C-alpha cells in the first residue's frame, strides 16, 4: 500500500456510471443475478497497477448495491478488472463485505499460491479471468491449461475477455480445457459484420460444447446503434437458442471504457427483446447463474 503521506491519486480519465438508476419495466425473478460488474477504489487503499489502460473514478460497493436494488437483482458477481493486475484485494474485500449476496471472478498467475486460492474460494470466488484484449494484460492464453488444472478441483471456471475476431481457431484450444469456460461481452464481435461473420460463427461452434457459457452483456461494445442497440437482438437470441442453459446476463457496471454510458435500467429493459419468453428469461437471470456460481 502506498505511503500515506506521499500518495497522490491518479485523476480519472473515463466517466463514472449514471448515478440515478431508472427502475426497469421488466420484473426480475427471485434470485436474479447481475453476473458481471466491477468495483474501484479508493485508490489509497487499492492502488492501480502500472500501465493500465484507463483510470476509473471511485465506484464503491455501496454505489453498486444501490444500483442492484434499483433494477431488482438479489445476487451479483464482481469481476476483477484489468487495472488492478493480479492484486485481487479490492474484489475479494467487496465479496467479504457482507453487503449483498456476492460471488467473484479473479485474476491469478503462477505466483498465486494454493493457500491464496483457498482463501479466495472461501470469500466466494468461483472463477478466474484471462484477459486477452486490454492494455496491461498479465496472463496469456498459454497459461490457461495450467490454471485450469489448478482450479478444477474447486469447481471454478475460466472467463475469457477477448476479441474473438482476431484469434482464429481459439475455440479448438478452449474446448480442450478441463473446466467450464465463459465468454464475456459477446466475444467482442461487431454486429455490423453480420451473423455469418467468422467471429460469431466461432461463438456458435462454442455453444455446441456443454462446458461453454456466455455472458449477454455490454451491447455498447459491439454495436454503434445507441441508445437501444436493436442490432444486438438477433445475436443475443441466437446465442440463447444455441445454449439456453448456459447463458447469463449482466450489467457491466460501472461500464468502464463504454462508448456510450447507459442507464442500467435501460439495459435491463432490453431483456424482453433479447429473450421474449418469460420463463426462459427468468432461467437466464436466476437458475443459470445459480448453477455457474454456486449460489
């Protein structure tokens, strides 16, 4: 931790979330889960790793819980962001806060000890994230097989943050892993390329594998059609049709590096378009994440 007398916090260079969350029209079921969000700060307690791709404003656990209650979630998953490198303290401390029903996804490397893994498991961690896209990435895909062997006994999964368009054939390597895998942010496909584009076809091939899950999050990362992103709908529906028991949903709060800052209530209200069947929508909001994260 920085010396208290010498520490100067870095100025944020991205905006924070919309604080006044609109209550959505769609009603969430009991046990509904936001499966992807981050918390940041305070910097004095949780300094950012050198060379990160952005500097977020403080986005506290209390801010996040207020948003969750506004949209109707009862559970949530905090995903460790790239700006902290492999220092998972901010994420794990949030899991231990007791302020909500949390699970977590962390970033580890070969220096992470078995004792640390067990400690994180007890805190509520159920997966590790491999980031192949952000500036300051610290774990390469080559590490995935070794990490998978270390985490499989605990029932953890590997979550991938990647641009699937730029890594041809990665699905063949992913499906060799002995643990569940999770693709977030629609694999950063681009809706403008169409559903027959190689990247989306790779996602559909992955959907045939019983160990591959998908997070339906971040429409603003794959579409330019703000604010409602209607061109995302057919892609979301196709993934849900291909893997109805292996899709989950999340807000991506506080939306770091978003090209368009959404209101989280508006994101929730996209769900009836993406998943018109209420029973299936409720499964994706509650039952599926309960299985994946062990709630």
